[in-house]
């Protein structure tokens, strides 16, 4: 066979193939959205699992609570259209909407509120955030459209907490099946779930409030960063609100069809230190570690420079934020001096336990190199998340670990008697107690700032950075959140331009 | 080409065979020595510190300063590949030693004693073969934690049945030979016969198999490291380099080339070496071919 | 014959049982609590206990094994801890990816390897033979996950002909689904084809030297006719064995390839289930895979008997 006669069929086949592959469906006026997510939710019931992915599919879309958190992190009315709080901060009276219905037609009224809240604290409850409901003494229904919730003690964050995905309203008839067949009161109804691949929702035509503009939504799960990049570039995915490939952002920004929005998350990423273990019980050592790490370069290496350096356990879009990121500037000499002062000999070995997320595994490599510079040999021990929970979180058997605390406004963990990093500081506990009991806004802000400063001073953990929120979507898509005050992909107001 | 074409009279078979074999054997030996040399060199010298970060110079393509480029942390890819060779060889070596150390005695025992012992050993190897090797390695490393040492053990365990079966099969036929029977009649024990007559005669077969298992172990280690269960950072490993490369496949495609090339060439070298050794060491097989 | 079949069947069941015991008790050593993984770091002790009770994890281990294996043989594999759906459904869903992938890979590798191997044997010693066997030697040495990566680099990133990864699903018709399986299937198939081609070649060469082929030639059959009618069918016996062995290799091979291409198949299910401590899924799946391998080996033996008349008579 000659070269020429061979080339022809191949060329033809290639042309036919590319014609076939290029034949995408013609685009009509679009009112559907395909949204990319890194992790698949293990279930679709936010009242029986902690995974953020559950909320990223269901929050505000399928389920609603009495109140909701909006894009700015503020508490807004949802199924409760208004409320009043008694002067002692202990009795909340919610005025409920009387139009809402569950997707199966069951009505929403005060009995549902009572059921949902009582179910969350029942002995057989599997609510991952049972503590949120701990202040509730009782829920009463003077009439179907009024819910009166009485607390055992005033709780400053109570309304905000009732806006979490864990506190959504669940119908008694369908509660048991919500993991696989979620039924809520939201503007979208559950359609199908192809495990390992996608979840599809459709607009709820009988929605009680402002109907959604999108007629259908598909959530697709893609854990591989390069696959996510390819899918965005190819237009297979319309929006990737938590885009996993920071290294591809420059390329995506250059594409006029795409919008890239860098926002902030609640992901306070820290190198947690076991404060009960030597040498981390010595504040000089903890400060030395903070001085030893160039957090700007760390972000450059693992997030292409996106993300925000932090100096305390507080997100910049929460009330009362103070920028303390320069408390311990990168200064290896100072770090060495502090270590020497604390009696740490060069060559001392510490272990850093690394859970699976990339910020930990890759960040660990960078941090180990920085620590090497100041004479500390960091041994990296990668573990699965199950093992991390068991060994680090539950049994506190670790020197140091890298983890992102993604829960909103969780400075409270430093006030706990027993928490995995063993900070247990009496002064901080007093500060926190005063904060929760304060009812005056100014006072609360002042105390929030004091708490942040106290943590920066003690540096119980090396505060590293806030996970970047890299949102990438089709330039015509509007209405997605820029920031992540709580884990959610609120699609109620999303639409296509033109 | 036409169907009636008879094969052309070629050079005498033996020359063709000899030159062909020695060529592949030579290439195999050269490749193997090349990687072994690279690994040895990395003990004393690499162009850069293979674990030293240089974030300002990250993701630079191949240049004179960095002939194979730099990775996402600015590490020199050439230095990493050199150190990775050491890691691959070490893991594979231990895995083969574990496999042969466990499998050869078991196989020899089964062949010498026969009966229920033989049955037990053979059924156990059946069972071991029923689990896809990689799957089991995944489970073992999940239980024991990821890491080079556990990867060695996981891969090594899978070599045990391979060596056990080979040893048993070859030893069985040896036990039927006259000189073994004679030794037995002379009152020598199983152990003594195995050590004096059986194992020395198995050496050739075992060495060839060990070479092949060595190559497989290198691939297995790379595979485990690729999925994050093998060698852990900061120690460079070829498989992990490929995994990192996939993250940057749009930004730095060259990262995906060199570690894969290193795996392929070292495995190719060992395979060729194994083929060559088979022909050199085992006259029986050579005659049959 | 029937006694032989019965014996093989008993071995099949006993080996599967042994495998299930091994898998179950080994996995129970895994550190980590499924309940804590589901409920996260803020879960309280009483909540964890409630979930463990719900999942049946508070039962004694022996009892859990017995009730699991008892139902296993009826085809009921229990309920997944994380997904709360029957494990059987999960597996069935993932099989729609893994099975076509493995079949495509084995089909491709056989379709490539047998003609190449036969041709190579036919042209023994010539350039075509030396060249193909050289390529095969390299092919044997390429790890399939690197080949997959190279395919992504060339055909997805470079040319944009195929998706870089992910599975389009069968919902949108046959083509989108097949299209996302082509590169992974090729990456799996080519190294296997290299092995198979070498086996085919040497096996055909061996039979070409046998008396019956010489007789056929003496009867006046052309070289080619003798090759196809006599040598190849007889040479297929070892080839079938290798294909059978490759099937079990492919089942495991898909684990890594599914990771390379992020396909939602059985391999990723296993990885995910191990990470999430969804032990019942891992246990059922691994036992099932072991069973499949044992079954395939059993079938290979049957095919042996069918292909080789001598074996049929002997047994």
C-alpha cells in the first residue's frame, strides 16, 4: 500500500470523527444549568450527615428552614416571614408562611417546626450538629402559623444557627426517605441521582414564594482538577462555584466566555498543634513555627497565590474581623532564635499528620521544607480521613496536622474543655462566655475582636490561610454567590443573561 | 505480499537467534545498568536537591539549567527522577525478596512432602490468585497506612504464590529424576536433598522469574504511588510524579512525559534482561525454542 | 465429566467462602468509625451511638459476618452505610461503566493481538516479525496508567477529540457513553494486546512444527490454509488461558484506569468505599470480584475442554 492511498482514508475518518464530535445540540434560550462540584454528597439529607456536599446540593434549593443565610452571611426570613425575640433573649416567636407545601403536597405549619426541632434532639437522632439545638427548651404551637421556641438560656447565634442546613424543615411523612429521595418545601424538586456522576433537580411549579428562574439543574461531580478545567473550557459545565484547579485560573480568565470570581470561604486552614504535648505546650515554639512559614509562598505553591493569609481563627466577612495576619511575619532567623530560647535543638523531629485534601497533602510538603530551614525535621504522615478523625480528632494522638475548619463562626472550638488541639485556656473561655451572653451589638463586636487577638497572641495553632473560593462560570450566568458564608449553592435567583 | 509466498531462505537459524538474543540481552542489560547507575549516583549527587523547593521557579519547562524542567514546587524533575529510581529499585527489590523468601520454601516444601501439605499450599495460592493483586495491595495499604514499606510488603505478598507455584512445579519434576531418587535411597532427608539437589537446579528458573517479578514490582509500586498509596512525599517517586503531573496537564504537559518514560524504560530493560537470561541460563528452554 | 464438573463447582464455592472470610475479618481491622465519618467532627457521642445502632454496627462481629454472608449468597449484599441504598444497586450502577470498559478492553486487545501474533509467526524472522515483536516488547513494559495519561495529553488536551475524563453516561445515547470509554479501554487494551500477541506468536510457531500441520502441508494445503485451518485453532488454547487470566487482571487494572479518567466504575467505588469506611460495600465487592475471577478460571477450563478434543475425551 502506498503512503498516499493510506493517508486518504485516515484523513477522511478523522474529518468524519471530528464532525461527529463537534455536533453539539443547538443552543436555544437557556434556562437549565449544569453545575460542577468536586465531591459527591453521600446522601441528600442534611439532617443526618455532616458532608458539605449535601448542603451544596440541597440548601435553599430543596429544603428550607425557618430562616436562611444569604450570600452575605446575614440571617433572612424563609419559612418564617418575621419573628420577635423577648427582651431576655429566651423566647423566639416566629410568624410562619401559610402558603408553603412540601413537594409531596403535605402542608407546612407549626407542627412541622415542632417535629423537625424535636426530631433533631431525640435520643435516636443522627443530626450531625445536635449541639445547635441544645439551647432549645421547647417548641409550642399557639396556632398553625405561629411557632414559639423557648430557650433554656440566651444564645447569641441561635437565629444564625437555625439557618444552617441541619435545621431545615422536614415533613414527618417523608423524613425517613430523605437520604435518597429528598422532599422539602424549596423551589426545586429532586428528580434523579446517578451515583458517582450527577444529581438532577427540576423546578417546583407549586412553590409558595418567588419561583426559580431555572427550569432544571444538574449537579455533576468531578473530583479531578484537570477534568474540571477541561469541562469548563468545553462548556460541558456552566458553573463551578468551588473550582478545584487554582493553577488553571489564569487560562480560564483569559477566556471571554467565562467569568472567574475569587471570593472568601469559611475555610480557616491551620496547622493545628497538640498544645498538650511537648514542645508545643511552649508558646515560644508555636510562635517560632508561625515565623518559620512564609504563608504567601505557601499560597503561591498550592493555590497559585489565591486565598488569604490569616492570623487568627476568623473569616474576614464575619462581623468584627480584625486583620492579624502580620502578627508573626516570615522570619526564619527569629524562628531559630525563639526555638533556641525554648531549648529546641536543631534537628528535632516532629510529625505532621496529613488528611487527604490537597491543601494538607501538598501544603504539608511545602511546610516541611520551610521547617527544615529552621532546623526542624518534619515527618509527613498521610492518613485517610477516617483515620484522621479517629487518631487526631478523637484521641488527640498527634504532634501537628493541617486542616481546614470550614464551619461558619466556629471560634467557639477554642473555648471547649476538650478539643483535639487541647488549647483549654481559662482566659479565652471567659471571653467566649461573655461574648455569648452579650446582647448588645457593640459589646459583641468588641468581644469578638478580643477573642481574635487572644488567639493570635497565644497562637495555639499556626493560622495559615483562608481557603480561596474560586468560582468559575459562564459569563452569562448571573445570581451565583461570590463568597461561601455557609456551604450552599443557592440557585433560587440564578438565571441566564439575555 | 501474496499467499503463496514461501518464507525466504534466511540465515542459519542459530546465527539469527544468537545475534537477536544477544542484542536484546545487551539492550536490557544496558538499560538496567543505566537505571541502577542513576540510582547509585543519586546517593552521592543530583543536579539539585530533589526535595528542595524553589517556588519562584515553579513549572518551568525544560531548560539548560533544568533539562527536564521543574515541577509545581520548583523542584528539579531530573533530580527527582534520579532519586525516584533509587526508590523504585529499593521497593521492587524488597518485594521480590519477600516473595522469593516466602514462596520458594513453601513451594519446595509442597513438592518434597506432597499430600495434604501440597494441597494446602496449592489451594492457598489459588485463593491468593483469586484477588486481583492491585485490589489487595490497596486494601493492605489502607489498613497499614500508605507508605513505601507497606507497599513493599503488599507487593511482596503477591509474589509469594508466584514463587511458590513455580518452585513447586519445577521441583516436582526434579524429584522424579534418578539422581534425586538415588539420594533418597541413600537415606538422605528431604531438607538435605532440597538444599543439595533441588534448589541449585532451580536457580536458573528462579533468577529469570525474579527479573520478571522485579519489573512487575516496579510497575506496581508506580501504580500504588500514582493513586497515593505508595511512597510518600517528600521522597520522590515516579508514580507520584505522574499523579502530580495530571493536575498540571494543561499548564505543564512535559511533567507527564519523563517519569512515565523512566518507568517504561526500566521495565523494558528488566524484561529484555529476563528474556536474555532465560536463554543463557536455561538450556532446556533454548533448545525447545 | 460430571464428577469433574461437580468437583470444580465445590472448589469454586469453597474458595469464594474462604475469600469472604478473609476479606471480612481483614477489613474489620481498618481503623476508623463509619458513623463519625458520616456525622463529622461536631457530632456528639450519643448521636454517633444512635447511628451505629441504625447501621447495625453495634452487633457482635461474628453475627454480622454470618448475616452478611447468608444474604450474600441470595444476592442481597446489605445496605451501604454512606449512601443508604442497597449495595446491589450501587454495584449494578457502577457495572454499567466497568463491564463495558473491561469488555471493550478485552475485545480490543484480542482483536489486535491475534491477527498480529499470527502474522508475526507467519513472517517469522522477517522484518515485519522483528518489528512487531519489538513494539510488543515495549508495549508490555508500558504501565497502562501512563498510557492513559499520554492519551489524555494527546487526544483530549492536544486534539480535543475526546473528553479528558469523566463519564457522559448512557442516558444521552450510546455514542457519548462509548466516547468516554474509548481512551481508557485503549489504555487498558494495548499493553494486554502486546502480551497476547507474543503468546499467540509463540503458540502458533509451536503448532506449525507439529506433525499434523506438516501432514496438512504434505496433502497439498497452502502454507496459509494450513496455518488457518490447523495451526491457529490449536494454538488458541494457551491464548484462551491468557485471555482468562487477563480478565482478572483487567478487573484490577480498571481500578487505576478509572482513577486516571475519573470514571464512576467499580474501581472508584472501592476506593471511595474504603476511604469512607463503607465496609459492607468493600466486603461485598471484593468477594464478588474474587468470585468472578474464580468463575472465569472455571469457564476457561470449560472452554479448554471445548476447544481441545483430546481434553474432552480424557475427562
